[in-house]
């Protein structure tokens, strides 16, 4: 009887370990795709009307230390390139950290967000920042190019 209970426990533990490993990877994949898509959409909006984007960076956004045109180029490039890296899971932690900085710069440089006039918008930025920090801390999971490349290196 005791042997049977121990056998069940071992089987359940193996299943639980596999579920935890793959469940964490699925959660990381979902986070990467969700937050990446949010930033990618913002980048598409920026490049779809570049003159409006430049006007916003000159008149509305107050990016510290950078001229408005350069900030616009960096912002659009970051919002288009970094989400692609994040979604496929390539250099995921640096991409997530860089997107976290893009997100922080958006909050800092757009004064209307900080006045809490639009609580949904500032909450979105807080949620995205938290998701990106989770990805920085825990990595992209097994369903990523980073994990695949690490497995090839080990072999």
C-alpha cells in the first residue's frame, strides 16, 4: 500500500514539474506576445504619420537629454524592433529591459500621463512595465529562440 502511494506521488510530482516548466513557458510566451504587440502597434502608429509624430515630439513629449527628432527616431525604432525580438524570444531579457526603459521614458516625457488625467493610460503603462520586469527577471521560457540556442550550445 505504501509503495503504491509513493508511486502515485512520484508520478504526480513528475507531472507537476512538467506542468510548471511548460506552464511558465506558456505564460512567458503570452506576456512576450501581449506586451510586444502593444509597443509594436505604437511604433506602427508613429511611422504611419511621421510628420504628426515629429510634431508630437516637438510640442507634446518632453524627452529629457535628446533633441525631439532624435527622440522620435529612437522611440519609433525601439517600438518596432524590440517587440519583434521579444516575441520570438531572441535576446529577450535585454529586449524586455530596453522596452521597460522606452515605457518609462513615455511616462516621464508625456506630462498628461503623470497628472493622472487619464487613469487607464497610466495604468496600462504600469502593467506593461510590471510585465516587462517579470520577463527580465524570469526570462523568456522554453518557447523562445534564446532557449533553443542555449540547447544547441550545450549539445
